C-alpha cells in the first residue's frame, strides 16, 4: 500500500467512525425523547442540515426497538471526536432530565 492509498484508507476509516458517533448521538436523543436536530443546532448554529446527521436519522429506530445507550457512552463518544460543544449540550439535556 502506497502513501496515498494509506492516507485514503485512514480518512475513510475516520469518516465511518465519525458517522457511527453521529448515529450513537442521534439514537441516544431518540431514546430520551429529544430531537437530535435541535440539540445539534444548539451546539453548532452555523451548521444547518448536516448531511451526516440526516443520514444517521434515517438509520435510527424507535425507542422501543433500540438498545439502551448510557449517558456516559454518548458523552465518551462525543469527546473522543472532539465534539465538546455537542457534549456540552448533551450534558445540559442530561442535567435537565435528572432535575425533573
């Protein structure tokens, strides 16, 4: 594998993992009765209609069909990709849920 092929493979792998992170976020939102687009927009107001989020939403299932995604899992996945703004918004949603 030459350098160009290796770089391409690394980028593709990162994109797949990033898409999985977005899917985990979206499914966590669905599981907790939250709108993923609203939370995403709150974290990233300049990124309207993120194509990866739209694609992830197509892959989500109902709360009843989904497995549980612990709060710490979604926060860990977000922080692994440096999505601190989105992790902050998720933390706010968790705090709000826990105080109600």
